[in-house]
């Protein structure tokens, strides 16, 4: 039974968007991953704010407006930090721990969970403090107040996803996979940092 392929113009909008994303990913991998990270990070922050507004509305508390500057900070962080740093981390992981290494699955997970996750979370706290226009004292206060809680939650939430991501997702899609999970993770971080 012959299979008939559809011309691109007749394909669904989702298929065309995916096709365009793949073209951009091939031509401009870092830029594409960075822009995607920025958009999904901002959406994660907006999700957090929407959930908080709904929670306040249910409890009868005064409902505040959506803070677009908060979403902008997350977009900046995703664009300039998450996208490029994650791209290079996943690329280097392939070089440092190739799939030919018999223990690569364990080594990759340990590298990600014990070194990358704590450092990346520390970087998140530091950059967000700067983007909020706050000083070293505020950074220390937030680190003491919520870093350890956020890191433990990171280990609980991210470990199974990262196990799949770093061992089974093709390297060019790892940042996108992580960004999809991060959409909800940034919503959590936005709420825990308050």
C-alpha cells in the first residue's frame, strides 16, 4: 500500500511550526535554543503569577495585577543564560562522557545532578537578584531562605526527567525537552523565591 505524503502547504500549523523550528535549530542552534528558553521561561513566570492570582481570588484576598517585568526578567534569564549554558553543557557532556563509556548513564546523571543543578540554581538566584536591582544582602537572604529547599525540590522533580533527557533524547533536542519541564519549574521557583 503506497503512502502519500502531503505537501507542506497542506500540513497542519503544528507540523509547519515544528518544521520551521527544526530548520532554525539546524541553521542557528544556539540562537534558536536561547529564544525558545527565553519564551518558555517567561511563560513559566506568567504561569506562576496566574496561579497566585487565582489562589488569592479564591481566598478573597486583594488580587494584584500580572507583573510583566517579572516575566521579562525570566525571559532575559532564559535568553542569555538558560539557552546558551544548557546548549554548551549538553554538547560537552557528549564529549566528556560518550555513549561508548560503559558507565555514561550514571556518570551523566551524577554530573548533572551533583554539579550542574546546584551551580545552575545558584546562578539563577544571583542573576535574578541582579535583574531585580537588588544587592548582595538580598542575594544572601534569598540563598539562606530558599536555596536548599529549591535544590532538594530540583533533585526530586528533575532527576527522572534529566535521566531521560541526557541519556535518551537526541542532543539537539535536550534544551527544548528541559525547557518544557522548566516551564513548570520556573513557575515553582518564582513562587518559592518570594
